[in-house]
C-alpha cells in the first residue's frame, strides 16, 4: 500500500511534466483536446488509486499510520521523506482525488476561457496544455499535504498549491481576476511564512521535524513558552488558509474571480488544508500552546459564523447586486467557523465534528460552485438581482433539474438533518457545550449559542437564494431567451457529490468510524 500512496503523488507529477513535452501536436486545438483528455485520464487513475488505498486500509486500526514510507531525505536538517495515512487523512485524500477528477471531467467539456478587460473573452489566454499542467501540479500539492508526516515536507506541499491556483485565477478567471489572485497569494504566502517560523521553532527545540515522533512526545521536551509561541505562529499561518475571521478577506475576491473548477477546488480542498493542519500538527505537537489559545480560537470561530451569515444575508437581499459566487464564499467563512469551533473545544466530539464538517463542506460547496458556475455560463452573470429579475428566475420552470440541484445543495448547506451538513455542525456545537478540562465552559457555551444563531441565519439566506433563483413566474421575460437544463457532462460531474452528500448524512458512521479512534489517539499523545 505504500507503493499505492507514492504512486498517488508521482502520477499527477509525471502528467504535469508531460504537458511540457512536444507530444500533443502542432495544431493548438488538437493539442488542447489531447491535453484535456490526458488530464481526465491521469486524475481518473489517481482516483482509482485513492479508492484502492481506502479499500486496502485496515479499518480495524484507523488510529495507526498505514501505507507508510519513511526514509532519510536531508540528514543535516533531520528531514525525512515520511508518508502515511490514518483515519484523519484518508477521507481527505479520497475527497481530493474525487474533486480533482470531477473538475477535470467538467473542464474537458467546459474549459474556462478567461476574460480580458471589459469582460470579453481573452483571445490570448494560455493554452489548454498550460491549464492541465498547472491543474495536475495543484493536485500533487493537495494530495501531498494530507499524506506527508514531516513538518518541512508539509510546508513544501502547503506551498506547492499556491502558484498553480494563482495562475488559475489570474489567467482563467473573470472580473478583477489579477487583483484577486494577487491578494490570494499575498495573504497565503505571509501566513505560510509565519507558520514556517513555528515549525522551525518546534523542530529546533525537539530535534526532529517528524510529525509522528512529535505527536508521540505530546509536547514533552518543549517548555510552555515555546509551545505557546510556536502554537501562535502555526495557528496564524493555518488560520489564513482555513480561513478564520478576520483573516478571511482574500477569500470572497478569489472565489468571485476564479473559474468554476478553481472555486470548487479552492473551497473543497484548499480550505481543508488549514483545518487539517490544526488537527494534525497543533493539537498533538504543542498541546499546552493549543490549550492556551483555544478560547481565542473559539471566539474568532463564533464571530466568523455570525459574520459570514450576516454578510450572506446582506448579499441575498433584493437590490444588493450580490454575486452568488461571492455569497457562497462568505458562507464558507461561516461553515469553516464550525470546524474551527470544534477544534477549539479540544474534545474528541468536537474534533470529530470538525473533520466531518470538513468533508461535508467539500462535497456540498463543491456542488454549489458547480451549479452556480453553470448558471453564470448560461446567464453571463452570477449577479443575484439580474438572475432573479422582478419575479424570480423561475429555475424550477425553466431548467428544473438545475433548480432541484441548487435547492438540494442549499438545504444541505443549511444543515438539514439527513444530509451531510447536519452532523459536523451538530458535533462541533456539542464539543463547545462541554469543552476539555481547563477551558471556560461559560465562554464556550456562549460560543455555542452564537453558532446556533448562525445556523438560523444560514437557513434564512439560503432559503432567500432558493426563493429568488428557483421560484417565480416562468412566463415573465428571462435574461436569456432559452435556458438549457442539466447537460450530460454536468450530470456526470455533479451526481457523485449529491449522492455522497446524501450517503454521509444517512450513514455518518462511515466517516466517524475512521476519525474517532485516530482523533483520540492524537489528543492522547499518539
């Protein structure tokens, strides 16, 4: 199985390198089609390997690191090439492989053309080969982040994703794409630099960067001051990527400008890298520092939940000229607030809820961005006022399958019981209701109450969106003469996300059975 995990990383890296070779032919159109087909084949093979890895995983011992490779890489710095997966990282590896494959499949039929200034198609946009090369390099970085077990390797994988995502936004995006891409990379690079300082402090004091060894030590050998300083640096760096309020301001611009597949991967995977790092590194490696900062993280999480919901309500109201992609981006700030609140509780219940909410958010928000991207392609805009007109967009009457999918994703996002969005938020609030010993229960109960208010506000703005976009009078003039309903390639790309959202909601033990033993192992000094 270690060979399978290595192949997961090597295969997309080889695919990215192949796009630089002159093997696609001189004709630009033919070369583009071949490159996009290569993208689908490579990401499909990676998904098969991820399924094989999940099938071969020993589900009786999810707390044990499996499929491991551990060899010396840079002896002078005590850096090892250490890979492995457990019940915490395996679902994220499979989610990453699934979303990248679905995005590749979607891009084969709907490659983003990008826009020049003024909103016109960019005639000088880079070739499909460049898109595929960056896309596969992005997949390497995302998968490696969840598979590496060395702090410096984690930092490298964390950084690999930045450049491909920057160019996907800056060259294949729309609107104010360059400023949005610049803001994205500025925030995340600065956050990563602060995180690296924390890693170097831990590694220099502990004498190793190996994440398993550091987790097993559970802070022994590190003074309380060292742990607090390192935890603060690591927390700030990872909170930027999460994103936690008030370090979130790069996210709405990035989502609004990004192409559809860029938004799907940004929300579905890149945000999870920050919260995964908190569970994998912060909680087990510097537990005293995590306990000291947990009340502040919980407070920021609770504020983020309410803030994100209020921002979405403001965008959803008639006359606000709210962009649907921007609204979903702000909703992510709120949803990731639940993840951060669960982590801040420092309890197995809360952390399990955070990990479940991670996966649920990736499935649901990925589906939302796919559907909203399709609406933008059809209408030429994602502006909610333009879409809804005076009586509503009447999506149920004009494109009923699109309307049903949008409504399904919306009610899943608001946490309807029986769908994936419910369990993670519920468990996160349970964790806040009874936090770990040493944390202020009145403070965390207050955070839980604010989170509960956030769920009500979330339901309000999502139901407003469904009413304005899906309902209305189909006899009224529409912004477009005809509105195409769900296309075959869209159905193939989106159906797995809808099915898994339902499966995870009805069978939460599928994920919780993997994560719970691994979380208890990490929190207990595993």
